């Protein structure tokens, strides 16, 4: 840590940030400007760094195309529906992949195809991409390494795409239903009619017998009551997916349209909705530590894809391909160009794709990892040491002591777990692991100091 940065002790920080606790989501930093002002580096450095020496790497392929932009989304998406654009984009992904030939010497920890809605691509383009990934999948030791995202509409009305996914190597499919209530979905600019076809979608997915399938739900949507949330859970539970991911609406920062809604739940209400979901899912045979938003029917599985498990739980390097895809390798965090058109142009001209790059000092990288890990309800000392090289208890002695005394976490057998009933304080807990430099930056930009 920069020794010139004055410390802000936990008690002072905790009190000063009370009005701003909604800011502390899983994302660190809460504003990219913090890294831009303090840790930005020349993107040319990435070209010279020994990133090719990594023995393990997770791969993410970003497919940005969507029918519309949902109000809770802050991903880089493109709502154009043009076959020529789809074809050009997949060709560009292949060219970008060819540039990274070094990954053929790595163990691939997992492969995710996300978006956007990857299955919005025509079937032939999906097959083209999956064929290219076959050699990479053979470098994976995970039993179901290749995962893709879809929507209820596509899963219900285009089963031929599901068949193609199954035949060409997809192991895990995740369907983002978000809610079974059409009225609530329409409030966030999502197709409310999807609820009429979700039955067919789930049945189709079951029929194709993927190794694993997941359903995404969101709690805390505008106008969503506890009763409506329980209806969502009941609807999904009737199909017994392998895993269920329950996002909250504060999950990804403040840049989304939904962040401007006036009727989002308060932290206490979020806590009540989470606790209901946790108790209900556990009583119906799904496993997760308290505080985790990822539930699995298989007791010893995290409930997330192989890629996200290696990235978020093990803190292993990951490489993103596609427009605005992010990568984190050797403490360098970097992003591809945002615009789809510009991404295609740069690849055609054989120009570098990286648009933004940061070098994360050890304490910044450690904070980023801790916030990822808390998404699973626990911080594992051994995993923390393995990915950061730091001793968790020494690195966060004051923070741990404060959190334990506040009743936010408990310690057992090398694990720091979120205390049962304290999910309503999850944002405050996340904030405690901010570096002193980040704390001061936050308070200065909030006009507090």
C-alpha cells in the first residue's frame, strides 16, 4: 500500500459511508475512475508482459447481441439484428483467438460464451464458433467446462439451436429468466411474454440432457414483492435445474438505468428477500453457504460455470475475447475496445484491441478477490493465499476484528463465513475490505472529506 496514504480506520469508514452503502457491490472499484486516476498503465505494456507464461487460464467469449437492453444490465451489448454483422463478428472472434496461440500450451480452466445473448446468433454461426473451441475444450480437465447463456424465448422457440449446442460440445447452459412475472419484467424493459413460454423452454433444455443447466433469477426488482419473489422460486423449483443463481439488483454498480428507479428495496428489504430465498432453496435440496447467491443441487459444486469458479473462487487468470471483454493476467486488468464496429475495424486492420489497462498493486488485487469471494458467502484463507500470495489474517487484521465484533462474519476451519441473517449488511461488509487509498478517494469524491 502507498505509505503516504493516510489511514481511515474501520469504525470511522463504517460510519461515514452509511448513506452510501448501496455503492458497495461485488464490483471493485465502485467507480472505474478510481483505477483510471491511480493505476492506469500504457496498454502497450501488455504486449511486452510475459502473459504467455501462465500455465492455467480461463477463457471468456463475449457475444454482445441482444433483443433489447434490460434496465438492470450494464454490459456492452448491441441490439442490431443483421446476419452479416453476426457473421463478421464470429469471424473477428476467430481472428482474435488466433492471435492468442499461446493458450494452446495452457490448461484451460473453463470456457464461457456470454453476452449479450450468444444464442441470438444464427445456428450456423454458433456451430462455427463451437467447432473452433473443440481443441481448446480438450485442454480442460473440468468435467463440464464449456458453458453458454440463452433466454427462455430462444430455448422455447428455437430448439434446433439447443440441439446444435448439445451436439457441438456445450456442457452447461444457463437460462436467464430473471422473473416469472410478466408485469415486473416489462418494468425493466424485458419481454413480459417470455413467462408464457418458459415452461416450453425449460422442458426443451431438460429434453436435451445437458450435463448441467442453470437458471438466473433476480430479487429486488422494481415493484417485486416478497410474494412475487416466492412465486419465482416456486416456478423454477418445479423444474429442478442443477443450479440457481439469485442476483440482487445492486449487483453491478450504478451505471444501469435501474439504478435511477425510486422504488428499489432498501438493504433491510434485500436482506429479507435473500433470507427467504436462501431458506426456501435450502429446504428444497439446494446447497450454498449463507451469503452465497449461487445454489446447487450437487452438494460439492459451487453452482457456477467452470470459468467463473476458477476466476472468482480461485482467482486464476482469465482472458476475454470480443468487444469490451476484460482480462486479468499477472495483476494487469485490461479491456478490449467497447464498440462492436470499432472492434471489427481494428481486427481487420490488424491493430491492437486493448483500450484500457491497469496494473493492480497487491493490496488492490486482494480487495478485488475478496469481493468476488464474498459472492459465495465465504473467504477461504488457503485460496486467498494461493491467488494473492498474502496472509488473509495479517492483511486484514483490523477489518476482520471489526467485522467479527459487529457480528458480520464468523471464523471456522480456515473459512470466514458471512453470519446467518446478516446478508442485509453485505454491502457494508464488502466496504470494509476497501484499501485505505480507495476509502479516501471514495470519501473525497462523495464530498465527505
